[in-house]
């Protein structure tokens, strides 16, 4: 101000982009105020970029507040704004806001990208929206490769609901897609079988997919969820012991594996024991 150089919304939007790169949401908020003080009107790019600045720092409440301001200003949020809000919620653990965001996106005919799908799947799993997590995951696979964290999220949803067959099928798909597995993958798949009281299936999954030394480690500090690590003998033995304790605590008969495998072959599902 006062230097005789007129400010344009394009200039301010470039400054907002710098706030994203510098992970400085406070400066982004100040820039939005500067736009108004200069008598200009924030546009779609202004709001979406500022929301992204908050997302970079995991500030979910601030990102959601900006999304509301954006709507109140008569600007329909785009994929960037929605995806940034979903990602911010995932980073901050504000899971319960995500289903509403997904509903708003569908109402506005806005499509998700792969990163947002991954975050949304995790959020739905955390809030107990199991079917929604599974449906989102199926949609996401059509858009590109998903990382281990996304696959683990949907497996954890299966574990929550006791969807043993779906969990085993997902493991077969992970293997065919060459997606790295880790201890979180294993624990989720085994727990899905345990919850369904399919203990032989749980043991077969542990043996078939998770030999000692398999798996990968998630980079530290990268995700809000627990980090996955490689399968060690101690860890594998502890999971196997847990399965046996649960098996002994129930007398419910479980389906014979040979019958199940034959049925899978008939349906054309991947044979997880082959």
C-alpha cells in the first residue's frame, strides 16, 4: 500500500501459493484480509489455495472454517478445496466431518482424486462407516494405484465389521497389484477373520501372506494412524497365539477350508492359498 502499485487478485493468489509452499497458514489468512482491505474479492483460487495452506499443517478446523466462508461468499468449492479439507481432517484426526464433506461433494458434482480418496477411506473407517469406506475404495481403484495406507484403511474397515471374505480378497488384490504389506495389513486381515470366527482362515492368512521378514516400514511422522513395520518372529508368534486363544474361547464350528477354496475357484476369485 502507498507505493502506487495497484494490487490485483492474481498478485495476491501468487502470494497465497507461496504460503502453501512455505507452510504458513497465518500469512495466508493475513493475505485474505489484505485482499478485502484492498477492495478486491477473493475468488475460487484464493480460497482453495488458503485452504491448502491449512491442510499442509494439518489444521482441519481452520480449513473447514474457510470452506464455510467460501460457500457464504457464493463461491462453489472445487476439487482442490474439498480434497484439501478431507486431507486436513485425516491428518488432524477430525474424522467425523468427512462424511458430510463427501455428501457436499456429490451434491456439487465434484469428483475426488486419489489422495482425497485415500484420506476419505481412512476417515470413514475411523468413524465406523464401513460400507462407505468399501465403496469409496472401489471407486478409488479406478483412478490409479493406492498406497499401503489406503489399503490398510479399508482392511481395518473389514476388521471392524468382521468381513473376512472381503479382507482375504483384498489381500489377493494387494498381492496382484504389488502393493507392499506390513504388520497393520496383517493385523487387520487376521482380525477380520477372528471377528467372523474364521480361525482356520486367520491362520492361513498369517501363514500365506506374512512370512517372517516380509512387509515394509512406514516413514516416521507421515500418518496419523499407527505406523506399519516388518513382520518379526515375535510379532507373528503373538498374533498366532491370539488367534489360538480366540479359537479356544468359542465352540462355533467354522467352514471347511477345502469347501471354501473350491467355492472361490468356482466364483473366479483369487485363490489366496495357491
